[in-house]
C-alpha cells in the first residue's frame, strides 16, 4: 500500500511517517511539506491513500484534496488536524477518514484498514499486444498466448530468466557460464554446454513463433524488453496492476535472483 503524507510541520510529518513505517502492509510512505509538492508527485505516481493536514500555511489540505481527487479519483483521503470543526467540510469532499492530532498508531491503522477493505482485489495483468508473457513475481514462468512455453531443459528456462532479469543488457558467455554453473570452472566444456542451451532456447521460442524476443551478437545475448509482457518490467514502470501483484517474491527458484529481490525490498531501482 502506498500512502502519502502532507504536513508543513516537520515534527508532525516525521511523526506520521514513523507511524506508517510500523504498519506492515504500508510498503511505501512518501512525505511532503506542501500540497504543491504532493500534487507534482501524484501527477506521475499512483497512491492508495493520502494523509493531509488541513491547516497549512500555503495550500490548505481541503484545496489539496480537491486537486488530488482530480488527479487520482481512487486515492483515499484522510485528514489529520487539530481542528475537528473541519470534519463536515472534509466529508463533503468524500474523505475516507478524519484523524485529530496527535494521531496514534492504532487510529492511523484503523483508518487504513477501512480503506484497504474497500480497495478492489488485485486483478491479473491484462494481456498486452506482445504474445510472450513472462511472470517474475513468485516462480519464474513463461506463457505464449496463455499457454506455458515448454523447455527441453530446466537450464534453458533459467537462461531465459537471467536474460529477463538483465532487462535487455547484453550478457557475455563468461557471465552466463558463471551464473548457470557456479560450481564449475570456466572451461571449453562449460561453454559448449552454454551454446547448446542457447540453441535450445532459440528452438523453444521458434516453436511458439516468439524468436524475436532474443537479440544475439557474436559474443553476447540479450532479450528485447519491448517484445515481452513482463510483470517485473511493468512494476518498474509503476504500473498499478503490477505493483499490486508484487508480494515480496521474485524468481524464487533461482538463488542469483536474490540480489534483485533485495533491491526491490529496499525500494531501489534494480
């Protein structure tokens, strides 16, 4: 759940941020010292809820809420203020809740619990024009026109998984050998096995007429991200459906995927 907080008092802002950090289902809390800053951010990022201070020196919370609803009608608004007389006007703006300062963790959680109950359940990603759909969250899986793509070897599937993880970056043979056979020395025999895997991957993709996914040069190979409908790529683009699908798991069958997973958990762009 993504929650923004807007308050022009630094101590109050930090206090609410700490309370949100203690609520396990809030995976992102973004704080702003003014309504203008918050609206600029909301123009390009989705949010599930907004905690707005009503009595701010520049743009007040009620004005901010009106403009916020124009940008993101589904974003729930909760007013946080020391002035309870604003409650009537706040609910006229379709506010989801009203908290009187100082708000406790329990009261903030109660408001967010109510919002979560009214949120729609996550829906599957809609099929994009690309025929190949790749699932990275949870186990790594590959589908074409809704049917699982068959690979003759599990290592072939892992090869494609690593290329997807690299997001179009060209990967040299030595790197692939080190990742796929981490317990084996870099020998001609290992490189021969890699060439067999690459040929097998090409054949698997040709069987479903999706060979355009691969880009090869003399010494490296990559995937073409634009040719793939991938939940991981959509997540990085802040697609709301993909963000809702992420549950803290990424290519769980591959140990090398832990590095990307740790970056996702820290909120860092992998």
